[in-house]
């Protein structure tokens, strides 16, 4: 199947008892057994639920993986990946990453004797300098949050080929429509399914897709044993969102590019971070690795003043000032005060997450209305 067909039919089956085209929401905690240990494939909904199973099969299909798993949040999915590791193991992570991921790595898992090294992946060859015999996981975001840096996924997976090192990619900003890391050699793909997969700002969810059935089974055991599952109704919402993913991502990308071009030409703006602009330092990599440039745009002011960013954000009307991203409605965010506040100020400064940085999640509204809203907010 091609992608537009996969989002609707991939891994999906009509419900056997009634022929229902849409998977029913199985609001049950447990399942009747014919005899002790003999059942129809479902015992207890923490282990498996038919609605969640339908979503997980869809996730595996659209990411070209062997096993999909759905979680109560993106952070619950990341937590599951880290539980594959043992005390003393080392993780190499991209330095510009979601604040919640950084918080989990440094404030939760470091105390269990996991070591995290944060580095720039601009020059992949230099990653060899920080890999040791204890390195077991490389954690990537591409594009990164919030500076829209790209990582050459294939170059990273080629670098560690033959080593006992997993490569996990947070694919939230791109979505499977734009890039599929498993095709580029990654072992695990993670999504905050709250974002583009759900697409309507009405659910909190996370997802993992494993490249092999064996790795998928290990992750499923951790999911089952730790309990961070996604409920059946939320599973239904994400599955419904996936069916329009391709159409939405096309529109997000079209609008994102026009907004980025507008911002780049505005006299008040210093830098625009968007992989669809030729001014992006990794534009050629974006053309090679990404099907579309996506709907996420970040920018800074020529004044460099936090006050200018806050004033701008307070004036927006069509864009909503809120955390999160990936919904059909456009959102605006101040990373230093909102999504990345958990990263220490000195670390933010080192990365370039300045106090005048604004991040936009460009929705699917009419682009003329979005640009008009930005123009009024700058006024």
C-alpha cells in the first residue's frame, strides 16, 4: 500500500462480529475465557485491548515497522524505551530536544545510574568521539524542538551499524507522512501522538514503533509490566486522526512554508528556523530526508528582547497562545517560559533557546488569515 491508503487501511480489519467499518471502542477491563487460560486472544486490557490493538497495528503500518505500541503520553513511551537499559549504560542524545525529554533524562533516570551525554549532531562523524563501550542508545529528534535542527538519520545509523547500540528517533515534529526513520535504519520511532497523529488537540497519547518483532516484544513486556497504556477511547481518537494525517500534513506544510517566508521578509525578525527555507543550514538534508518541510516554525526578533516576544504573543488572535503543537488550529509558544522552562537558563542560552524565541505550530486555516494575524501582532 502507498501511504495515503495505509493511513486508512494499514493493519486494519472490519470488526468480525458485526462488520463495523470503524473499530468499536471496547470499554472493558477484562475478557471472558472459555476455560482457564483459553481465550479469544484477549485476557486483560492492560496487556491488550482490541481498540488499542487496531491503533498499534496502524502505527506499525505507517512507520514501516514490525510492532506498534500505544501509551498514555509521549513521555510514557520514552520511559518505556529507557527501561530497556541497565544501570551503567550510557545514552548519547541530541542537545536541542524537548524539555520534557531532557527533564526525564536528567532528573529521573540519571539517579538510576544511566549517563546522558548531550551533543550537537551537526557533524555526525564527531559522534564517535563520545561513544564508548557502555553506549547503548542514541536518542535523536529531527527536526529538533524548538530550533528545527536536522539530524541525518541514515548517517547516524550507518555510524553504529554492527555495534550493540540502538538508535531511537523522536519523529513527532515530522510525522510518518514526512519521514520514516525505520526506513533509514532506526531501531525505534517515538511519537507524542498528542500532536500530528491525533491532530485535533483532544487527546494525550504516545507511541513507539519497533523495527523487529523481538524488540517490539521487549517493549511490550515493559509496557505491560509498567502499565503506561493508552485507554480504548483515546486509542480510537488517535486512530481516527491518523486517517486524515496525509491531508493535514500537506496543508500544515503549505501554510508553514508561507508563514516562514513571510517571517523571513519581516523587518522585525532576525532569524527564522524552518527546514523548508533555503536559508536553513541543512536545507539540502531536508530535501533528501523529508517529504515536506512540516508545520513548525521558530523565529527570533532583531531586538533580542523578551518583551517584544511577549507583546507579540499577547496580540495574536487566530494563533492561540498555548503549549503543544500539531493540531488543526495554529498555536504559538514561548519556549523559554513554557515548553522548555525545565531546561536550566544557562543550558538554554548555550543551545540558542533565547528569551526572544517564539515557536509557531502552523495549523490548517487559510494562510491569508494566519499572515494577517501575524502582521497585526507585529504592529
